[in-house]
C-alpha cells in the first residue's frame, strides 16, 4: 500500500519492500483507513497492517502466527481459474498448506477473497457453481464472497450475488464461501497520490 496516503499514515508496517499498487492501497484502507474522508474510514481504524508481497506467503504466515498475529488478509490468487479449470473447487496441496498453518495456530484467522471468476469459467456445465480456486478451498480459513449492497438485510430476496463473485461448493461438497458482504463500488484509497480515492469492485473489496 501507499503508506504516505493520508488514510494510512502510521498504519502500515513494511514487512517486505515492493512498489505500491491501487489494489493493496484500496484493501489496506478498507481495513485500517483513518477516516480523513469519512467514506473511506476502515473497519479497524486504530489497527496497523504489516504488509508483504504474495510470494513466500506460507513461511511468512507461519512466522506471523508464531509471533502472535491473529488475522491476515489474502486478496490475491495464484493464477486465473480458466487457465487451470481442473483446479476449480479442488482441495490441492496449496489449500492443505494453509489448513496446516491454521491448525497449528488456532488463534490465527486467515481471510481469503473467493475470487472473481463467475463470468470467466470455461466450463459451462458448472452452471455458475464450483468456481473457487486453490487456497480459497481451504477448510480452516474464512473465504469471503461478494454481494450487492442492500438496504434491508432481513429480507432474503434483497440479497443478490455480485456478477463476478466466485461460488462454491468445493469438489468435496463443502459450503464455500463462508461469508459474503458488499464488494461492489466500495469507496477507498488508491495510490495515485496521497489524497486520492476510487470505487472498486471485487471479492478483495
């Protein structure tokens, strides 16, 4: 994330140096944004985020948990699902690796975006289902899908799946994603400059 953004001052701890990006800045602000622009105030504005690239994440996650870390966000994927359709919904070694990390750190919660493959699946026989990719199929993590914003959540008919949000179930028939929330047109910071914002959509949001 752009750590000099007005929403992220003193909120970002660099664990691994990299160029900033809109995506990382947007998701970090959604988590811990200070609220200089009230529409961009984060869900935990007094918290800090220790940031890494997605490379070598298994080792970094395990060390973070050993150091007492309790929550990590993973709004990324290894590849596009339509490059590897046989892996959609599959419980593979990457999913198992994250489950092992979570099992050995029972107070550490791994949060993973479900992915945005609903309109990109190459297999029309799936009828819009079974689109979770690799780590999103882990058992011991919280996988998050996206719905449209709603005025009254007590009326089930008001809840509409986002047109992009990857869906379950997994190939072994587990219900995933575990939770859904508004991921459409979410207002947050971007990295154009220190006072820039944008609306973005996706399960990362």
